[in-house]
C-alpha cells in the first residue's frame, strides 16, 4: 500500500474514533447522575391571634383619689333646683395577665372587655436533596486498537464491559 493511503486511512479512522468518543461522552454526561446536595431553607413568621373575652383581673390597686363635682337634682319630676356636690372618686389600676399577655387598665370602675395578643412563631423548613452516585460499571461500545496473537495490533470496534475510572 501507498504511504499516502495508509496515512489517509489512519486519519479517517482517527476522525471516526474521535467523533464516536465525543458522542459517547456527550451521552454519558447527560445520562449520569452526579452527587448533588442542595439545601433550601425557608423561614416563615406566623402570627397567632388569640382572643381573650372577659378576662378576670389578678390584682387591683387604688392609685389615687380625684375629687369631682357631680350634679344633683332635688325634684325628679321637674328639674327646678339643680345643685352639685363634691365626690371623691377612686382611680384604680387593674392588672390582667396570662402566660401570653399582660395588660393594665386604669380609671373609674375599670374593666377590660377583651384583649388580642399576637405571639410570633418562626417556622423553619430545611429541605436537603441528595442524589446517588453514578454507577461505575457498564456495557458500552468500545473503539480502539487491540492486540491479537495472529495479526498483532489492529483496529477494534465492538461491545465490551467497562469500568469508569473518572468522569468529566
């Protein structure tokens, strides 16, 4: 054979082998699973609404006395004679408390009708995603040079069992 034909034949074989290797690597890259550990943290603040209707006081203290002039009427049918009288009014302070709230109310005959307390709770959700390692053993198309006892080194194309040493 001519050297030019052998060189051309070798270049064509090398080009075909290169194309097949690139195709195999491309298919392998898309099909393999890599070890990926991804973590996603979600923080949500939840506000609970707790109504306390007609709570009972736990403590009541007279803070001070205020003197006010209150009107008095002598005749209840005809308001002819209107007068006023000085009256001492106690100003009290009442404390309302529970494990989730505390409230103080001051005034003449104080009463608390209702109170709403908004305790805050943080809900943290952590999601970890773990994918398995790719398998190392496989069956695939082999292209290369092989050594045979009769013919020596020659091109080889076939199906074989392979072990993947490393991935790109």
